[in-house]
C-alpha cells in the first residue's frame, strides 16, 4: 500500500485539470514550482485533516498560493489558507558575500529596491483575480515574524487590507521560503509546533540531489519517528504520525 502510494506520488503524469495546466502561464513564478509538487499538493489536500489551517511560507508572485487555494476549493475543504513573504530580492551570490550594490543580477541599471513593490503587486493582482471569492490571508512578513504573531494570536493586517488574529492548528504547510539550513529548521519547527496528527508538510527543495540547506535538513528529518514520508516527487511530502 505504502509503496503503491509512493509510486503514484512519484509520477509526473500529464495534467488533466485545465486550470492547473493554465495557471503556470498566468502567474509569475513558473520556474519556482516543480511539476512534481503538484501531485504532492493534491495528495495533501485530498487527505487534509479537518481541523487546522493551511500555511504557505514563501508566496513570491502567487503561483503556488493560487494553486493551493484552488485545490482547497475544488476539494470542498473549508480550511483557510494563510501565507507570508518578505518580498526581498535575493541575488545569486547574496549568500556567499556581502551585497555590493543595489542592482538586480546582470543589470546595473535596474534597482533592487523596486523589486519588493513589483513582486508584491504581482502577487496581489494575481490573487485578487484568481482567488477573488475566497482570498487567502497573506502577510508581508518574514516567516519568523509571522510565527511570532501566530504563537501570540496577535492581530495583523493582510495585503488585502483585512485585519485578523493569527494562530491555531495547522493541517498542511508548504515550506518554500528561505532554504538555508538554519531558516529551514526554524520554519519546520514552527510548523511542527502547531501541526495536527496526520497533518502534512511539503518541503520545497528537499530532494536528495539538491544542495540547499532544506535538503540537508530533510536527511535529518528522515530519522524523526514522529513523521513518515508519504511522497517524494522529488521533493518530500511528510505526514505527522503523532
Ligand atoms: C522560491 S520562492 C517561492 C515560490 C512560490 N512558493 C511559488 O511556487 O510560486 C521563495 C520566496 O520566499 C521568500 N522568502 C525568503 N525568505 C523568507 C523568509 N524568511 N520569510 C518569508 N518569505 C521568505 C522570497 O521572498 C521568495 O518570494
């Protein structure tokens, strides 16, 4: 049974849902979302525990946010989607040396400082268009701050101007923010604190052949007996046993 499921979640069969086929060309971020993640989203959402919110860390232009939201609606799941992003430009070598100037990679005439409003606006426009009848609660925050609010049930205003109290149990988390080892662990531990039994975590950039900190973390999570692997496509979808 387990092997059959792993095999199914290992596939990249042609997509039959026309909106899922289409969304990649509608929303910025095609290169950020691996095809294989889509099967894993579907599995997590189809088997979502009733209680608990859905969380996304790292929204970028809204591709995965709108896809997850669509799958929640398609599967008649009332679970609310919350997301956060800091929308800070990340250059190719920022993690190796101090940032020397204020320009984007390869363009000494295009300012990094305009990136934040460009990408945040793109997210808002895509989401108000594609998820108008059930907007997620999306916050302009680093994940550390987001979880501080979550832990303390603090009120915050989302990017659509709605003020709500954050917090509660989590049924599924898509972790796709800062992929460094330290940050990936922080995000995982924050989610773990609120994840219900049978709840899911999909860790982006956790595949065996990747060199990100998130992939190194995944190798260590495999030893955690509280979690089982339900899919690997090639990123890992894990489920909390207890
Ligand atoms: C790979 S992109 C996300 C792609 C998106 N999930 C999709 O598939 O459409 C990673 C995002 O994480 C955000 N990010 C990086 N560090 C973060 C942090 N500490 N907290 C929240 N978001 C962060 C970046 O701004 C970027 O938009």
